[in-house]
């Protein structure tokens, strides 16, 4: 055939060689620019140290990082997607920050959980991510100053809020300084000793079992469903159990050397979980922000209307309202409220003032950048 002639092969090889040489040249420029950015970040750290020599320096600034990621997406000419471009910048910033001081992050473990995945998505792989066995422990580690930040789940699109996280905010003085939205894909995992035709027990977290209920009913209606503390714990249990499987994410499969027997088995294709970043710092406006409140209201007629009316009148968009019984009074309810805007915005400040005058108690949990990735 004509395409197989030596002349044509030579022309194609010449084109490939030229393209590879161009890629090598671009790679050299990228490496030089990344190094230049890292040195610039080091200079920023030196200025901060000189400005406040007797104070602990905050190297990680949530509002600044959110602004950089948004700009990276706005400037993206393609063909990479905006999210891929932002992820690349996220890892560059993570590596630059680690030159001065690696960020210590506590997350709900063990290793291989979706919370670890959320922590790495938000802080990058140069962060020092440490697993803890309970949400309470994550809060305590941040409060004690043993870590800089904590990552905890707060709500799932199909199963609702994580009440344990909300309850911890009632007694904690920590602030929310960021959020992460993670698309959740569940997989059925097996080990090297699993007899896939004889699976009679399936391990997973209770919420994951609930999120895959229809799929399990259709494919393993007679298998025992065993709820454990986390999906990673479910994955760890498989070694040595020839008749068991686990529902977990791809990170757990890689970490515990398991095989994915069936992927994306969640009942809702848009299944996602929202995670909160907690710390002791307050965050200035980033330009696209959210605020979370904890409001205690007496159980009386019109209480909820009185609480929400100022938001409507000042055109502040509510994104979530969740009620919980108060621990301090039998007739008082606590509302967790998320809305768009920053506490320093004029309209939001007016709303907060009016709500405070109507509530038994009001606690601003934090104003923080809306999730970018």
C-alpha cells in the first residue's frame, strides 16, 4: 500500500521527531517556570516572617489559593478541562507550600477512605495527611494544635447530613475555612482468595450500603450486608475471607491490593459527598464564598419563618437548612444554615444582625471559599 512506502515512513518519523523535540523544549520551560514560582513563594514566606517575627506565620491562605485556582480555570485555553488545569495548579501550590512548611491535615481514616481522597484533592499530595478513627478525634487534634487542619464529611447528596459532624460544632470553637465536593463512585472489591461465585457477605460503611441498595438487591439479594466503621475498614477485612466482598472506592482497592469486580455500583449516578475543612483561623473574602451558621431558636409558632425571613428580604441565597435538637434545652432547636456570601459582605452582615436579634443564640461557624474543585 502507498502509506507503507519508505518515503512516507520517513516523513512520519521526521514529524514525530520534530514534535518530540518541541515537547522536550516546552517541558524545559515548564520546569524553569515552576522553579521560578517556587522561589517566589519562598520569598513571600520570608516577607511574612520579617513582618511578624514573633508570631506563627500562616503560610496556607484558603482565600488566596481559591483565587489562584479560579484564575487558572478562567485562563485555560484547552484542550485540558478546567478541572484538570486546576488540579495541576493545586499540586504545584502544594509542593511550593511544602518547601516552607508541609501542611498537617487530620482526616477521618483509616487510609483509603473518601475523606482521605477529599483531603488530598483540597490540599494536594505534598500535604501531610494523618488518619484518625473518629470525627471527634479530628476535631480534638485541630483544637490541640497538633495539626493545622481537619477534613470531615458533612453531607451526602443521597443519604443526607452526617449528624456526628454537626453535633461536634455545637461544642467546638473551630471554624470552617473551606469545603470539598467529591463525586463518590462505589466499587465491589474482592481479594485474591475470593471465590466470586460464592460471595455471601458484603462489608461497607452503612451509608455506602444504603447508596448501593438497589444494585445489591439486583445482584446479591441473599448476601449478608455488614456495616463497618469505614469503607477502608471493609476493604481491610477481605484478606483471608474467601466468601466476602467489600464496597469501597478505587483508592482503597489500590491501597489494599484488591480487584474491582464491579465498578460504579452506586444507585444515583450523581452521588456526591461534601466535606468541610476545619481550623482555628478565620478566612477573608475570596470573592465567591459561603457562610455557615449555628442558630438556636425557641420552639414557638413562627420561629422558623422569623429565622429565614431576613435572608429572603435581603436576597441572600440559602443553600442548606438542617435542624437538630439542642443539648441544652428541651424546647430549643438548633439550625445549621449554609448560604452564599461572606460575613463581611454588607447584605450578609445585615442579615446576621437581624437573625441574632431574633435567635436565642447565634454562632458563625465560618465564612470560606466555595469549593473550586
